[in-house]
C-alpha cells in the first residue's frame, strides 16, 4: 500500500538511498554486478495477435456493433424491454471500447514492426491487454509467453541495488554500453 500511495516519490527515495550508502561507505559501487530476469506478464499468450489476426478481430467487432445497432433499431418503442435495451446498449459500449483498443494496438504494432528486421515483421505479435509485454522464451520454464525483461544492477560488496529497469527487449545483448 505504501508503494502504491507514494509511487511518485519512490524514484527519488531510491536515488537518495544509493547516495547515502555511497557517502557513508556502506557500498562504494566500484564493482557492479548486472543480471536480468524475465517476468511473466499478467496477460496470457492467447491475447497475442499478429496484424492479420488483429484486422480479423476488428472486423468481427465492427460486425457485432452493426448487429447490435440493428437490434436497437428493430425494437418497437411501445414494447421495449428496458432491461434488454440496457443490456444491448452495454454490449455496444463494450464493443466500441474494444474497437478503440484494437485500433490503438494496430498502430502500436505497425510502429513496432518498423524497428524489426524485415524477416521478423510478419510474425511479430502484440498483446492486446498488455502491449508492452513481448513474447519471450524461457519464462518460468515455458516457451513464448508474454513477459518483461527486468534488469538489476547491484554493488558486489553488499548487493545493494544501484539501478533497475524493466525493458521490452527479449534479450540482454544491448544492455551494457561499450
């Protein structure tokens, strides 16, 4: 609860603790150990989709919206069941939100694909619920799950954390500057 209530302050606190540790001699940070770990996303792999699958899903959502709108138009005002009308309206609102999300994911996927090698673009997927998660190998012993690449740097003297980050890259190759 503390972390959630003070999230905006944590980065500054973290930096202050590192500075205090160095100034007091607890850790000199002369030697740093760096390691990464893949953390499974909350969303499942079934929410991963390619451009083609995304387009088909979007087409289905739009078709469903039209069908529900037709149902609303066909209802006779004198015999409208208010509960049924509210349910249909709720479904239409949900589908319109889904359409908006899918359009956003299409743009994000196309932007991401432009940074990939051409041979990987067609197979690249985006997770509809967690677009920042990437398909990564060897996550909790499983193959190809949506995950994040968490990186941590610690002082070797005390294992006090010097830096941390969460990345979308699927490997650690470019994590250190030469």
